[in-house]
C-alpha cells in the first residue's frame, strides 16, 4: 500500500519537525546564547546565561565549560575576582574527573594568591588538588608543587618552602619549574642569612641555567652574599663582570662604591688614599 504524496507530507513533516526539536540540546542552545552575548560585549548578561547552563543542566558536557567561561568573564571583563573563584571552585568540586577541573583549580589558586592575596586558601586548594586529582600529569603536579612553595614563602613558612623547593630541584622533571625553584631556593637562603648555602645554590643555578633570563639577578645576589661573608674581592669580581650588561648600572656602581669603603676600612687605608695609590701605579 502506498500513501499519496500529500498525505505523507501531512503525517511525516510535523513528525520530523518534532523529532528535530526534541533532539536539539537545550544546554547547547543556552551556551551558544551566552557566548553570543559575550561577543556583543554584554558581559554581565553573558556570565549569568553561562552560569545558568550549569544550574539547569549540571550533567551536560557543556556545564563545566560554561562555568569556566562565566568565571573568566567575571575575572577579566567584570573585575570580580571573588565571584570568579566561587565558580572555578564549583568546577573543582563537582567535575573532578574532568581535565577542565585542573585548569579551573590552577586559575582559582592563581586568583586567590595574586589578585585576592589569600595565600592560605590558595595553599589549601593546591594541596587538595595534588591529593585528590588523579588526572594530573607529572608536569602539572610539579607546577602545583611550585605554587605551594610560593604560597609558603608569602606566608613566611620558609622551612616548609625550602623542603618543597628542594624536592623540585632534586626530582623535578619540568625545566622551567626547576629553574624557578632553584633561584627561589638560593634567594630564601640569602634572606635567612645562610649566605654560604645561598652562594652554593646561586652558583648551581648559574651553571645549570646559563641562558636564563634571571642569570644577571643570580650573579648580583651571589655578589651580595659574598660581600656579607666578607669576600669583597669575589663580590667585586662578579660586579665588574656584569656592570656593562646589567640593566640597572647605577645599582652596580653604588655597590662597588660601598665595597671601596669596606675594603678601605678593612685594610686601614682611606678610600681617597686607596684610589690615589691605584692611580699612581
């Protein structure tokens, strides 16, 4: 039995429209509207629409992504760091088995530490990520461990920070993390008055990362350590090596002048007489 073409249109066309309507994912539609609002510059409206994707459809694959975008709008377009952290932490808590939870945790920790200044909460978050998130790669884990160390430094828990940094220096795999960890390790030892250990670490940094952007800073701090240890000759040697390449020449000149005074007092010769004797040679 064959149906007349007109009857087929009457029966099947409405049915086809109904099927298409049912298959259209409402969370995708809402997500699209949020992105369109953001592209037009309606930032607050966009952030709220994207947050509704999570509220109405928490099991949708789009939900964590929508929350992440909404957090980004609050952070970068609306300058509301607290709201951004709130949304990012919802991703960390509710979508632990998703890779986006790692990005959300990293951004939440960075915002807590750098924008809000809440190092305690950032530290708690980072430690929780290391313990709970099984999706972390080795490099991601090391980056979080370095951030833990930085929080400990800001909280002036230097001994704990040194422990974390030493682990990264000895067993770390990610080069950029090891570079930052070793510099910070040397610098903390200098702050604590452990000049010999600081010199050893700065020297290690210079040997391992000769192309680092911080190589001049490492040499300068090493010279400071040597000065405090009474090694004026060693300090002077480094300062004279970097004076023509260090971006702040006046800093080096002031330090060299100070060394002149210290060396003069140590030898019992005034700076003026010392310079005359050098000139007459």
